[in-house]
């Protein structure tokens, strides 16, 4: 029997606040983030988890009043590890390769910004030079904040909407979700380093133990 799914209360509160504020498309990105917590479990356990989170959100928001559950994008049955998520914005985002990101470091520009969306402990352990840290799992509403709220929370200025933002994480999943949220927040020049930290480390990029090829 698959282990019972659990979900941290603090993250549930964050996602609840964001879902209340978001559009239907942003709810899809948040649902994708929720799925990251249970990638190692079976598809049936994942479905039970989503149902439980939906019920918990209903209780937090309305007590005993009944709400329509938050819709979750469905796909034909298949092995959980093979599930693929797609966004209507996915094709609009510029895909960055290792050499593209390396070029950003070699020719710095104030119009482009690398954003590491992993959690702070991952960022502090190692990251691509010049990147800032805006963790998407624990701070999913970050890019939706106004400038003052963002500065109070993170201690540095919110990236301007006219700046190109290039997201990466460990393997490209969280960064894809962050890119979708960025578009909902009004950013139009959005890039994804889909190979992310694993690709950067494999190629020996700056900041790793092996020099770049």
C-alpha cells in the first residue's frame, strides 16, 4: 500500500493565499508545484493527495460551506514518472542551453537576470554565479508582490517587468512553473534554463568543482 500523502501546513497556507489571488491559469501552475512534493509516490497516492489538499483548502477558506473543488489538469493513465506537464506559455519562453547561460556570465548585461528558484539551503550550497534566489516552492507569490512588499520580504529590489528573467532550478521542473507564474505577474521576456543546475554541474560551469568545457 502506498504511504499516506502529507503536505506541510505552512506551504498549504502559502498556496491557499496564492490560489485565492490567482487566475485559472496560475492555479494550474500552483497545482503543478504541488505535484513536485509527491513525485516518488504512485499515481493513486497523488490523486488522493490532491483530493485531500482541495478539501483542506475548502475547510480553511469556508469552514463547512461547500465550494467547487479547484480543477486539476488530467491526463490519460500512465506511469507516474512519465507524467508531463504543459503550459500554454511554454512555447513562448526562450530556452537557454549551457552555452547560452555561460555567455550571460561572460558578457554581463543589466537587461538580463538569472533567477535560481530552488530553496535557500540549495542556493547557499551552490549556484550559478550572479544568480539571485527567489524560491518558488516556499514563496510562490513572490513575483506577484508589489515592489515594497517584495523588498521587505527579500531584502533586494523586485526585478523590473521590462527585464529578461531566466529561471533555473535543479532539473527544470520548478523553473518551468516559476516561468509560468512570472508571465501571470506581467513579465513578457521570460527564459528557462531547462537543463538547470544538474546540466550546469555536469558541464563543469563556473561555481562547480570542474572548470567549464
